[in-house]
């Protein structure tokens, strides 16, 4: 198994916008929230070249605590994303479901994954 780490990859990562969103969802609306989130994520990945990846996970002990890891190609891609109809639809749909939201911009300091993943 081999891993590739080169200067071009590092340069690309420096331009990326990487964000962690911590969302607390109303327990009674968790199913509807998850459906809206998945729809938004899948649409963004399908339609927006600058949206590189999303990972959404729920705390095993408290499924209303959701963490979303988002990677955009650059700031222009992120700004374009938040203006799309599907993102605005998501925000409107979930506005009454979200009890709290914390956004943190982060830098990637390393990546390890199996080839093809």
C-alpha cells in the first residue's frame, strides 16, 4: 500500500475552505432534518464542482448532535454554494429544526486514507 503526499496537494489544500459545523437538532424533527441534510449534500456534490466533500455524523449517544465536515475548493466555491437554490431551500427547511449551530473553519494538517477511497 502506498500513500502519495506532494507539494501540489499541499498547495491545493491551502486554498481550500474546510469547515466543521456542529448542529443540535430538535429530537422530534430529527428524521426530517436528516432527510433535508442528505438532499442538500447530495445535490451540492452533484451540481457544484467546487464542493469537494461532505461527511455528516451523529453522536452515537445523542443522535440530535450532528457534526458536518465540509470541504470546498476555495472561498469563491463556498460563497457560490451558500447562494444556490438547494442550499437556501435547506436553510429555510431546517430553520425551525435547528436548536444550535456552531461553525468552525479549520486547516487540514494531514490526510491518510486507503487508495481508491
